[in-house]
C-alpha cells in the first residue's frame, strides 16, 4: 500500500515538474482555422499532448526511483 501511494505521489510530483518545463511552442495548435476567426484563446492551445507526455515521463522516473529504493 505504501509503495502504491509513493508511486502515485512521485508520479504526480514528477509529472507536474516536467509539465512546468515543457516548451510553450509545443502547446500551440497548428491550425489555420483558429487564426482567422474570432476564436477564444483557450481553443488555440492544446494541452493533451504535453500533459500525457509529462505524466508518462513522471511515471517512468517514479517507477525507476521506487525500483532502486525498494529493491
């Protein structure tokens, strides 16, 4: 139980750390449609890819840390 809690906590911490240093140019959508209409700003930014990859890297790092600490 403690290992699962540690894995979830470290994944969240490392995922948010990676997300905070993710380059802003990858957050922008490449869409010709959004730049020629009065579209709200939140539709011009895509967060799904950076969030996925940052938490994937966070999970990988957290599982490696727990493997070396527990084993």
